[in-house]
C-alpha cells in the first residue's frame, strides 16, 4: 500500500482520516482543530466526520471481514502483529512526541510506556495462535461428536478517550487483529493525531485495507452513529460513565456486544505499618501522573489516623517539589490538562473543596506564570480535613487533586472505600501479608495494587466493578470479548 500523505506532522498542517486503506476527507468537508494543551497552538486540523463517514467505514470493515482477512490463518495474524510491534518500536520516539504534543503527557512518561504497549502487541501476537475450542463428551443418544469453535465476532466499533491515545488504541485494535475481527476506531476529538499515526504504521506493516479504520470526529456526530450502527457487532469504549450509559442504550438496536471501561474514584489505603518512603511517592503519582487525567487515579487517600498528619505533610512536600511544564521537556513531571474546558472543570472542584470545608494543604491554583501562561496548568493539590460526603471525595475530578481522609480500623476503611458507585481500582500499603490479602479480597475493585500502583500487565485482566463498567482488557478474558463460541454436533453412526 502507498501511504498517500506525509509522515506524521505537528506543524499545523491538515491530516486526513483512514478508511478502507485510503486517506480521506469527511463527506461534509468540515474540519476541526487540535491544539497543544501546553501553549494553545494549533498543531493540526483533521476531518470532522459524521454519520455518512461512519457508514463508509463500517462498510469497509465489513468488506474486509468477509474478504481476504477472513482467510488469514492464526500464524499469519501473529506475524502481522509482530511486524506492527517492530514498527512501533522503531518509531517509538515519534509516537511519544505525538502523544506529548497532542494531549500533554510528559514525554518521559510516554517513553516509559514502551514496555507496556510493545508488550501488549506481542502478547496479542502470542495469543493469536492459542485460540481454540474444545471437544466435549455428551450423553445424547446415538454416536455424536460435539465440539466448540471460537470465531471472530465481526466488525468492532472502538471509541477511545484522549488521556492515553497510544495504549488505548492498541488495547482495542490488538485483540481485534489477534482474533480476526475488523475495527472502526473513533479517537477523541481532543487527541486524534496518534491514532492516525498508528494507522500509517499498520498500513506499512501490511494490515489489509479495511481491517483498521480511523474516523476522526466528535462524540455526538461520529461516536453516537458508530454505537448505533446496525452493521457493528461489538462496541468497546473507554471514557466517562455517563457516555458509557448512552452507548449501552444505543447498542440495543441490534443487541451488539458491549465492553465498557468507565470512570473511577479509587481508594488508596495507607496502614500504620506502611513503608512511608515507598508509599508517599507512589500514592502521590497514583493521582498526579498525567495530571490526574487517569481513570484509575487513587484520589481518595485513606491514611491510618496514627500516621495521617506525618503522611500528609510528606505528601505535600513531594507535590510541591514536582516539576511542572510543557511535556516535551524531558525534565517535566506534570504536564497540562487537556483543554481549557477541563481546566475550568478542575478549578470548579478546587473551589468546591474549600467551600465545603476541606483544608487546602498544597496547590489548589491554576499556574499561569511565564511559559505556563498560555497552557492549562494546575498545581498538584492535596486537601485534608475531607469528609466522605464532600464532592471532591465523591466525584471523579480527572485532575491532580488528592483528598486525604483519616481512618481508625480496617473494617471502617473497607466500608468507606467501598461506599462509591465506582469500582475500578484500589491501592493498599502495608508490610503485613495477612492485611494485604484481607483488603485485596474485601475491596470492590477490578484491580487491587499492594505497595505499588499503575501496574498493568498484558496477561492480567483489567476492568471495573459496578459503574466502572464491565468486560475486561488484558489476559485471555480480553480475547474472549472479541469471539463468539459456536457449538457443533455431528452424528457419525
């Protein structure tokens, strides 16, 4: 395939979207801007797709699914995924610069994601040849052989957020390629550029036309038609709980399968015996990483009362020492929020925390001095004196804001930690093995980390409880989400 546009640029030029192996404009001819959140500069324009473009992309995906792609053997899909991983590795710096410029992720953190993303691609490559059914003894009359087959579900519609474009794209596309599905991916309008770069790399790797399609547009104009489309067999979505609920309603038309990874308000529990040298930086970066724009942020920090004041003082000192700036600077530890709108949202929570009686320990302000003036920067913030009923302790902020809450007993903290509509993740800091096992068992969360945080492995399922969604990404559970199981009975007497 000939790539009909130059290699990924971040200079204000126009980018096209990728449908059926071709770089195309929106049917309407409309475009939209994407801006660098560190300085507000327009870095590209992209097509503003609508319903007609979604129809075109779904048709391309269906034709590919029914065409040559359906004849790819598992080992051929495996080789393709390994080629993609090689290209990702070769162009990793380019991918990192794209993520940093488009959504603000500090480039040091982006570079550090290489093992995770490349590991996912190579894990899916390994799993492509490990998908199989089983033979089953049965008690039916006559001589009947029965077995099951695992078959690709079909056309997958994937809708991803702006806070992790590379990882989110691979988490959706990788298992689809491994299982033999095709994909229409709708990236966030806030950060569409890395998925378009990924489309270039996949075309270069030899992914057949129509197997992977990238459609840029808004959630209302492109995401909703994708969720509703009768030709889509499955929707995978990462984003807010409210949007996830809308997707479930939209999926009812053809009862398409749905996997949702939604919001969170994750608890982190620091016990009296915790190693504070380890716990302080890990608890801090469980929230401050990516400027708090992570669904698994451990933003409810429960600290044993005996060590609460010391821990909060150490946490505040750590937060005050973090380097804030443009993510393209390798020394930057905290980058900008994605947009002025998100900045206003976070500032609203900062005001609410103070108005409801929480004590501001550190941060709590927008940073607009010097080079930060044109960006969407908020200082890493810690509130103490927080009650469980305050908005900052109940609602997902998606910003660098920690609420510190003291506790007295394990039974009490488990009850309070679970008293949330969410259940995506949780953290525990303790040196006692029995406490670690007890809390891991009792916390209602899809992932529990002990003496660490943010550890995500391609082989381990990830997903939520309650209103944090359903379905899993990672592990064999992930591949099953993209497969149908067929029972076959053959009478041989």
